[in-house]
C-alpha cells in the first residue's frame, strides 16, 4: 500500500463516516443490537474486557493491551476519540488497523444498515466488532457513560472495569456523581467480575449497591506505590509485583494498579500471563496525547487532553514539578466545565493563550478569557489567537503545555506529521 493509496482510503473512510455525523449522539442499545444482528453478531465471538470511567480508561486499556500482546495473544483494542485518523481507534497488537481493512469493515457495516439509521459512533463501533472477530481477546473502552453506550452489547465480559468517576458529560449522564456512577455501573453484569478504582464516596455507594444486586465478584485495588522516579520512568509496586511505567504522572499509580488487578482476574480465569509479560507490557505501554512530551521548533512541548476537572488537576500536579513559568496554550469545547478546568490549571505567574478547537463546538474565546482572569487574576498574560498556528507562536521559556481538548492535541499532531512528510 503506497502512501498516496493510504491517504485516498483514509479520505474514503472520512467520507463514509461523515454521512452518519448528522445523526449526533444517541444513548441506547437497540440500534446497535439490530445492526450487529444483521452482521451476524460478531461481538459474540470475542472474549471482552469492558472499561468505563471518567478518566484513566484509555491508560488502563493501553496497559492491558500491551501486557496481553507481550503474553503472546492477538489483542484487539477499541478506544475513542482518535487524535489524527480513525484507524487509531481500532488496534491489533498495539498497531492501528490498516486503513484498507477498516474501510472494508465499514463498507460491511454500511451494507447492513436499516432504519433507524445508526449514529457515527454506532457505525465505527460495529466496524470494530467486525475487525475483532479473529482476535483472542478485545479490550473495549466505553465511549460515553456505560449503561446505554454502544459498546455495552456483551452479556458476559471477562471483566468489567470502572477506573474513576468524576464530573464530566453531566448534560447526558446526570448532574450528580451518583447519576454518573449509575450510568457507568451499567457495564456490570450478573455474576461477573468487576475491578473498580478509587471513587468518591457518593459514587462508590452507587457502584457497590449495583455490584451487590448483580452478585459481582469485585476487586477494589489500591494505587501502586512509587518506589523510584526519573524523568522518563517510574518504578512502582502493586499486588506484590514491582514494575516500571513509561507513562508519567501520579495518576498512573491508580491506573496501573487497576490494570494489574484486572490481569490477576484474567489469570484466575485461566489466561496465561507471565510475570515477565506483565513487566514488559507495563514498561512499553504508550498512550499518545496524555502527558506526552514532544517538540515544537526545537522546544520541549507537553501535550495533554485535560478536558475535565479531574484530568486538569492531574496535569497541574505533574506540571508543578517542572520548570516555571508555565505557559498554557488551550482550546476547549463549549460543553465542558470551563471554570473548573481553568481553576485547576492556572496559578499566579502563569500565562495563557486561547485558541478555538476547529471542527467542533468550540468555547467562546472572550468568555474563556473572562473566566480565566476571574479564576486567576495574577496571570502574566491572557490572550486569544485565531488558530493553533498563531497560538503556537506565543510559546516562551519555561514549561509550554498544549491542552484542553484531545481534538486540539490531535490537530497539533496531524500538523506536525504533515510537516515531517
């Protein structure tokens, strides 16, 4: 496959999926079940680990897929959103699926479409199930919530994982942590295995009640304990195992602890996962766009989504160890809790540049500036720019961070890739 052919297929994928974008977001399983039945129920052929959570689910999926690949299994991984192109969402043994295979799967799905017309997410999710028909195990990340998410079509996952619960997508999941917890606990299944990360008390009570009702075999692992740390690696211990992590940030103590507990459940079920596979997989896992270091015009640049308060707090905790001053380049969607995110990130002496998030419902920049100055009047600079390219010119000495939206991070990575071609 030549690069030109690959680009042409990616364009065809975009055009096919754009036909379903106008159907928006629909929480419910009826359409997915109908579509999958027309496809021959490919989701029934693959053992599944189902992962929900406000934050951390992508990292946990990355750890699990990396370890299981190291253990010799053929592993599918489905995550969202993508950063640069759709193939990133569907990975086989850590590698994005070939564009040609994804397009074939999407054509197969489209041929099975009837009324009601599925949403874009329902279409790409169905394509993922088609791509995973011949893997040994699939790690499936929830798109939104859990109970009514298009991924929640399996009756008996090997393990249901809830990594964390905090306030995000409240417009669809409900205004309280209890409401959000109820939706995420919807992935738990009767008599199934459950692994749950640390939760706020209000959310924990809801999840524990649902676990009791379903007679789940539950584990609530503690975060890993940090033993040593360098600029590019953490050495930690959890559940009697010592291993290295390449993913940075204190939040990975929680995420890796959840992943280790999940792997232990698989071992108990008969999956062959050696200690060597665990240490190798945990050390080599990658998760782009989340506390990712890169370069821009020879300067170090930190990339992170940080699109909700909990993620912003984790990013700030990491940044506090770096060289001041901190210069933030941010774009945010209109649906996010701007005040909470900005309050978590900004400190006196920081500077802030705001840009729109292209192709999405971007927050109003003057309003964002007003909120930022209200939350942190001691900013050395607060300015908006018409696009990412001009915003990047605002970087200076100290620590430069691009954050606020994974879509914005993806735009940067796509531009950077284009510049190196």
